C-alpha cells in the first residue's frame, strides 16, 4: 500500500497534459511559420540543432510525465518520432527545403535525453526519507 505521506511530483502538478498539448501545438505551428520569420527569429545557424534537441526534449518530458504506464510511454515515444518525421516531410512538401534528416536525428536525440532524465519517472518522491521508510517496511 502506498504511503500517504509520500507526495509525488505528478500528484502535485496537474498541468502536465494541457502543457504537453500546448507544446505540441507550438511545435507544429513553429515548424510551419514562413521562412522569413524563421530567419528573423534566428532559428538557423549555430542554434539550429540545439533548438531541435531542446524542443523535442521538452515535448518528450511533458508527454512522458502524462503517462505513468511504460507501454503508454512507448506509444507516446512512437508518436513523437512520427511527429518529427512527419513535420520534416510536410516542410519538404510545402517546398521550403528537402527533408532534413539531420533535424530528425536532433529531434530523436532530444527524445532520448527526455527518456534518460530520472525525473521523468512517474511518482518520483519529493521526500527521500519517505522512500527510505517505505523500503525499510518491506524487509
């Protein structure tokens, strides 16, 4: 049985789902803005790949926080991978440029980092002593 005194990050923050949807919408809209806006916002150049990594790290982090079940996390991961590829293909179809596979790789790197962050684990305790007490009761 769970310790009622052990609060989790996920139970305290109820904004994960709406924040993840808003972030995904921002990614889609941001990838379809006119090229002149992208130049004005300086998304090209030396910050281009770190921007891809950061944007998809945040997307992965938010989406993985929404789903506590590991199977659903893998489904979310597959959806985000598909989104990264689809966005590049749509940009190419709109005639802006060819499919930039390096951008997709940068997006995947961001998702990999989001998977690796320990804080992404659902139900991570805020109080280490609560975990220690819980572990001691098991033995």
